[in-house]
C-alpha cells in the first residue's frame, strides 16, 4: 500500500485563500478586467489589421493587468512595490541627512529661546527707560 503525502507549507502567512478556479479574489478581478479590455480590443484591432497584429495588441493591453494579478515581491503586490519605487526614486530627496530630536536638544533649544526672549525684553525695557528719561 503506497502512502500519499500532502505538502504543508511551513509559513502559513504566505497561504492565500482561493475563491474560484484556484485563483485569489485579486487574481479573479484583474483577469476579469483584462478580459473586459482585451477581447474588445482584439476585435477592434482585427478590423484594422491582421489577426496576428490584433493578438499582439491584445496581449500588450492585457499584460499590465496580468502583472498586477500575479507579481508579488517580498509579500507586496505590484502597485505597492511600484509606489515605494517611485517614492524612493522621484519624490523623496536623494540625500537625507541624519537628524535627531532628543530630549536634551529640545531642552537646549528651549533655553536658547528663553535667553533670546529675555534679551529682547531687557533691550525693550532699556529703550523704554531711555524714552522716559527724555520726556
């Protein structure tokens, strides 16, 4: 009698629930949208050119949605990965200086600000006293 074994993944966080046809909900939605866009584009392109050109055009139109459905890197889907890439490459500055904001620095800044305020108050009182002497 032969024993049959079922492989169980070690990391259960990577297991995704399948909805239909052994596809996840995300894959079903992306494939459906790809079909809704790709099939009409095929018939439109078939009227303009040959069938092989229409098939290639349909593949070009549908391929981004297939990538959205299937691509995943480090547990992140394609749009999250692309968002991080765009943020790091184009939006955020290339040189990010190291900055700290610790409690001691905050106390020093507060003390410096209080010294500046005291100096401004002292100077204004001296100026007021000089004006009172003149009058």
